[in-house]
């Protein structure tokens, strides 16, 4: 095989497929990037058997063929080469020579024959949304997946198409994040669970804006994302995702309207006094005036602050893990948020009127008599 | 004690003195910042007994006094408070209340009486240079100190005043870095060894430019840096520093003139094939043409590249630790550098005509017959 392409094209392609290179494996071929030069197209592929990515790059094929190169050293070399034309040539004994200006690297490589290709995906059920929306919806939900492999389904996110709306849900047993995106045209209903790692990798390589599209195809076992010159295929998590409708339809006694930034900054400050291991709550008290009183008491010290709010009626004292509230507030773009509460035992819900986002957060046990 | 000051003034002051807060100590008082409000001035002090820093900040004293506050939590709280006026008040039982807008923190503190003050420094021998020059000279030499506590003197840098020039030297047994700065006026000769940690901390808090001055005072056991509203006192390392004049005056057979960026980029690329633990050299060959040939051979692969040079005469094959050459080239601002060499057993010297910088680098053992 012999190809020529620009350093920038090659580096961009490597950057995309690198997300599917396995970093801890006993199979060296999974640490490689496959370069294929056939039918006038140069394709890069990586596949760790959970997620596989392939992308086409512009360049010239001088001799057709394919080769598997260890991803890390290949990526390092290309990144450090001058911004000029790169010439890649393989020999029969699987040595790869990389030339750029006066620089010449020779590195050992592997036969492309042993490489695992991406599975074929039937393109029956599909949706289309903007690259911006997909990246945003992942950012706005991914923080509440679980990392506990014992609750495997919680390590993924539910992607459900229903009534021409994409509903993305993540939950970790303490909180639920839900986002809805309206879809164009008629879309068949479907519901799958996508691994969290796939979504995190994907959102790093989807750089397009609101005008750029991504097509998503669903099968029983796989999900395929197609955008620009790139295809990302991931296995799905097997099993039925959690039913959350009951959690979302709780009656509430009190609706509080508060400036998002003020609340976020205040909880951010208060959380300085709480170590993750402490499991200390931030106490929110709402009395018969138009203030929210926030209070933290730990062995580092105490903090008190009040924030102006608007509310319907009622009083409450309730405790939360401050991180959970901050995680939700950080991904809400609205200037003001509505928080719905019932009593100190029941979750609070942060959502907008049209329910395009819903964040449910369970409270921590506190001795309400003390406040 | 009760003081008021702006959040930005206080945060800037804390940032300066924090460099002298001890992070690993069994004496809790060394983890504190002392606030003193006396004689109409607010002073912050930190002292880990190796280095001590004090700085004055603008503000209003409502009640004189002093208090020692644990530096980390104090710094975290102040950083997260709104950009507004901060009110700090202490009680008789050493509780400190920090108020800012609607936020109120109460944290435990310590009596200022137990705090170790900075030693008094006799201001006999002194020099003055610009803050820019001091920061630069540290950056340009600090990389070649040793971190081996068995060769204590090598963990510092020699600061020598001689013939109205400041000469700064660092060395680690494999290389020497030397920089000279001409001084104004008449300056008494002096030679001390300043701990590397002091210089690294110092260069993080000296933010002034070429117009801003720093006064340096030398005693037998201490060095004092005075700039803006800040004083930094450090212990010196005891003992006589290494004599390096013989190493600097070696005859050379060959002078090579090369573009600095080209050489640096080339060695940077080549070093991808060398793991730190490999101890593999980069081989530099100069033959009877006007090229420098660079070569690396490791179990990851091989790299060859050539660079145009100008030279007097002669041929050489010599091997270096690529990191040592890169460290020196990175802190040289000249577009072209002169490299002086003798044979494959003797060090190379990178220096300019006026010898305001001299970098000496020992070669690695190589089998020259192989190249």
C-alpha cells in the first residue's frame, strides 16, 4: 500500500477513529488503526468490539492495500510532523515508512487481515437530528449515569423515539435526567439503551453545528451514527430500561422560581465545606417570606446564605447532595428555573413548562426538627 | 479583629502567600495564613520555615488584631465569593466569620500568637533587577536542577554577583545551564545557593514586567526578594557550589550553526520513539556536507532526518539524551544557535557569542562504529 495525504487530513481522521481504539486489551490488533486504500478512497478504522469507528480522508492512492498500525505511536508521529504532505508506504514484511519533508520514520505494523471490521447494520429504523442537538443532549444527561457495573443498564442512556420525539434518559438511583428533542417527519417508535462510553466518545468527535446532520439507525443489538465522512457503530446494552413515568408524575405542593446562576453560585460556595466522603447535605429552607435559605454545617465550618425567590405557597425544609443540584443547574440554559417540591421525603423536580427537560433529584435524610 | 477589603485584593494576596503554605506537615499552624491588621495596614503571611512570604493588601481596619486561618479552605471560600466587599471578623474563641453580600461563612481558626514570623534580614548586600529578568532567568535554568536529595546542592541554583553581573547556574551531573544578567551600578560580590523550590514559587508570583523592579538582599543564611507590596524570604542551601569554569573552557574542534526551531522540532519528533526508561540516545552525525543527520533506533521503530547547517570543518558522530538538548533549545530565544563540539566523548556547548547563555550537555555512550 502507498498513499499520500495532507498532515491535517490524516491527523483529523486519526483523532476521530482513536476514540474506538482499545487501551486495555490482551489483543494487540485492537490497539491498531486500520488504513485501507481501495476503490480510490482512503479509510481509517478502529474497533474495540464495543464501539467501532470508520472515517474517510482525502488523499491520493499510489498503490492499493491495507495495514494495521499501532494507534498511539502512529498518532504521536503524525501530530509531530510538519504541516505538509505525508507519504505512507508499507513493505511486504509489514514495516510502514512514514515520510514528511526531510523526516522518515519506519515502524513495525500488522497485517490488516486480522482486523475486525464494523458489523453490517440494517438501515430500517432511523432518525435524523442536528449534530449540535445530539452533542447537547448527551452533555445535558450524561452526568447522571452510574459507573457501577453491577447495575449495567444504569451505565447507559435510554434513547427512545416516541410520537416523533427523541427522549433521552439517564439515571443512577439518586436522580433522573430527561431531555426531549422534537424530530422532523414521521419516525417509527423504538427504544434502546446506549452505553455511556459510546455517547461520551461520540460527543468528542461530533463537531458540527445546528446545520449539520447526523443519521441514527437502530437495530436490536446495535446503534449506528452516520455523519460527514464518519460512521460510529456501538453495541447496545441488553435489557429493559427502568420505568420512570411514576417518578415524573408526582404531585407537588410548592413551585419555586429562582435565578439559576444565583442558586448555582450559592450551592457551589456552600459545597466547599462538604467533602464528597462526608455525605453532608445542603439544607434548603423555605419559610413564609420570599427567600430561600441555604445552610451547610460540617466539621470545616458553617455557611448561611439567602436567595430571593418567587413561590406559590407553603413552607419546606429539605436536604440535598449539593453536587446533584449543581449538575442539573449547570446544563440548564434558562436564566430562571422552576423547582417543584412536596415534602422533605420526596424528590424535587426541576423542569420547564413544556417539559423539554426534567431533572428529578432525591433528597437526603435530615432531621428536619433541627432547622 | 475586623477588616473589610475587596474580594479581588484579598484573593490576589492569598494567591501570593499561598506559595509558602506547607502542604505536608505535622504542625497545623504551618498550613495557615496569618492575617494581621495593625498600624492601618492589612498584612497576610505564610511561612513553611523554608520559605516565608508576606504581602500587604488594601482594605479598611475596623478593629485591630490578628488571626491564623487554614489556608486551603480560606482560599477556596474567598475565590468562590462574589466580586464584592468581604468582611472578616474574628471572635474571642477564634472563630472567623466571613461575610460577602448575602453569604456568611463561619470557620474555626487559630490564635495568631503561635505563628512563626519571617526572620529579620540585614539589608547589607543587595542587587536590583527587573521582575521580568528574574522570572526569565529562573525559567531558563531551573530545568537542570537535580531532584535527588542526596546531592542537596544540586537541588538549588547558584546566584553569584561578580563584576556587576548576576550569574545564575544550575546543574544535575549531566548538564549545566548558565545565564548572565548585567546589573546597574556598583554591586558587592557575593555567591549563594538558592533552593530550587523557592525559585519556582517565586517565579509564579513575580508578575511584573521589564519596568518593575525586584530588590534582592543576601545574608549568610537567607535571601530576601522585595517587590511591590511583597517580601519573600528563603533559607539558603549550605555548602560550596560546584566549580564549573573548567567545563566551560573546553577547546572545541567544530562549531555548527543551525536553525533552532528546525532542530528542536526534529528532536521532538525523534524522541517519540524513545521512552524515558529506554535511555536510548539520539545520534547526531555531521559529515563532509552541510547537513546534520539525526537518527534514532528503538524497539518502536527508527527515524532519520537531516537539517541544513553551517559549520567550520570536521566530522563527528555523537549521541545525546534528546530531552537535554530540547530543554536547552526551548529556553533560547535566538533564531539560530551555535553548537560547539569536540568528539563523541566530550560535552557539547550551546552558547551565544557574548556568552550571556551557556548550556553544557554531556553525551551518551554510543558505539560510533555503528553509524
